[in-house]
C-alpha cells in the first residue's frame, strides 16, 4: 500500500517539447539518453528513483511535421542493475543482461529496423545487443496522418518493468489540415499521460516480487499476471490540478498504464467532445459523457469550461456501481476554472473533422481467426497466449505487402485484452458475442447475439483495440508500406512479457 497522499496539491506539469540536436538535408536529428535520476512525484513523497528519457518522467514530447522524416539516436546510460524485481524464468531473461532497452514508437509506420523489435535490445553504450539489433539511429518517416503517438520501451521479457520505471513519452505529428480546423491550440492544447503507480514509504516505486497468492514452488521474483497501482499520475504527478480559463481546451489523453483501463468522465456532468483516436482525427466529433481507454489507447478530446468560471471539475475514473467508495483510483486530476480569460475564445468544436475511407471496399486476401487463450505453465502460473502459440514458435501470420486482411480476435479468456498490431493503423469492423461456457466444454463457437458495429468513437483509425471476453472482435488492415518482421500483442504489459506476443512478417511475393 502506498502512503496516504492528499489529492490535488501539485500542479500538472507539461512535458517539455524536445528540440532537435541539429538539422540535416534528411530532416531533424535527435539524440535521447535513457538515464536514472530522482524526481518528486507528489508534495509529500520523497524524490522517487526513476528511469527516464533525458532524465524526465514522462519523457520529453516530440512535435514533428507530417511527411518530414526525423532520425533519433536512442542511447542507454542506465545502471547495470534493475531497480525492479526481474523474473529470470521467462524468455531466457536469466541469461541476458538485466538492463536492456529498445524503443518502440507506438502507432508509427516505420521500417522494421526502426520499429523497436523486442529482440533488437541494447545495453549501456551498446556493449551488448540482442539478436535482431541492427542500427543505433532510428528513422521515423512520419508519412501518416497527424495524430498522437507515444514512445516506450519494448525489451523482450522486461517491458513491464522498464515502462513502469519511467520509460515512456509522447510524440505528436502535426499537419496543416488540423491547424485549419481552429481547434484549441498553443497553451490550450495539453498532452495528458495517465499512469498508475504504487509507492513505498520512502518514495520508491513499489512493484510486486510475486503474485499475492504465490505458491511455494514459484520462482522469486515471479511475474505477476496483472498489476494495478493504487495511485493515479497525470504527466508524472500524483493526482495533480490544472488551473484553466473559462474556455475550450484540447487534451491529448494517453493511457500509459501497464494493466489498468480507465472510464473517463467529468464530475460536472458535462461531456467530452472526442475529436480523435489512436490514428488521428475521427470523421465527425463525438459528444460523449464517458470514454473507456485501454492501455496504450489515445483519445483526443475537447472540454469546454466556458460556463464554469470559479468552479472546480474533477476528471474521474468511473469504477462502477460495485466499487469501494474509498478506492482512491476513482479520481485522476482536478481542473480549477480560476484563471481570467486572457482573450476571447475563437476556437471551434467542428462537427466534421476528416475523411476516413473504408477499407471494406478493398479486396480481402485473408481472414484470420486468432484466439486469445489462457493456459498455465509448469509452475501453474497463468500463461496467456495468442492462438495458443508462444513467442518463439514459427511465424504463422505472413501478410503480403499491400494486401488487406481481416483479423478476427476470438477472446476465450474471461477478461478484455487491448490488442496492438505494429506497422498498421486498422479499422474496427464489429464485435459479436458467443457462449464462452459452451466453448470451454466442446470448443464450438455458438453466437449469442448479432454483430454490433463499433462505437462512434471507435470508427476512426486504430492501432490498439479492446477485445472483450466472450466476443469476436474483427479488425481490417492494409499491410503497407514496408516488408519485414513486426509484432502483435496484448498491451497489458504483464501479458505481453509472458507470453501474449507474436511475430508476424510482411512479405513481398515478388522477391
């Protein structure tokens, strides 16, 4: 249990925008260092030992232009010992360096050697590298829609620990179309990275060495099947507040938690106006009072404080009717509408935002049935798998370059998994419920209802999608513009690390 911490006593920090080290004819060039440092996360906590990009938690924000490529040299300056408990029994971790990192720009359409493949890891000073490591400088083309992406660690078997230690940051692609919509901008546009953490009394990060009900024969440390912290952070502060003017603000919200999903709502009863999702602007603005956000999903929203002068508004996490009323994770942050209006608010909430051509018109070359399944390992621990295969099993998904496929995610476990597919932004087709009890008896899919279309705010481009229990979630994607090795996985990081991640290879049939 974390020490009891008073809410809304720290101001919401805004992450610094990263400036390039220099510019070349090939575009801006950045160098980013991963280092250990200490940072105060709450007024009443001692400084917390963290790992961060450029000694910041969260890392600095990249702001880039659509179609302007950038290059980034990510370097590891971390100590040789991890600050969190490592389970050596998964993925040969015991035989590899404790501290390994590799950066994945989540949602980016990049070549495989810049995607942050889990086995492309490297240690301090590149002294040791993983079997897939091939380059020190990554290239991001930014040849995709303007949107909110994020970058985070992706090292094989320890992603959950590296991200929890602080290795995450935001990445924004901008374009002229978005500017022309007159959305709230400048100081009225705020990135919000929401995460959960637990703390020890001395301010250090608390993360379990073993599951609560650990059997005697379990490795120690042993991976836990899920992790929910007992405090909520926004932009690296525990339950912060933000002073705002009585006007419209735009918030680019990212769920950067390991396991926890959020049901965002405002205690003033007012709606969010959602304008974007993982892959940028929606077709039309969606007025919505509660937004579910799974780990790694992004939602781009406008909140209108213009009629709330002098009031306070709390962004809540709706824990549901049966939740413990004393659970502190029902709050995220507070807005104080106490700043005077600095100038007239001329920003807009447009009805129409962008054009999203449907992939359904494409020629479908493959329909894949992919099961999300639960089993157990030799220690009787939960072992969650994709299509009943482990990471090192042979690659079974080999889409051809430029083709369009439908992936049917059949969730036969008893909870939701946020599924992320690298390289592509996809579209959600539908979800259809089936009888899970029957499936567990005889393996047959017996539908219990008709397919339902995605919610209005899921009808844009997505790279991570909630695949609920006892439902088939269908997504459609065009596998372009690059060939090579990528991955797809559950973005609950404890699941991804063991063993709910699979490689896929985009192939060129003419090669």
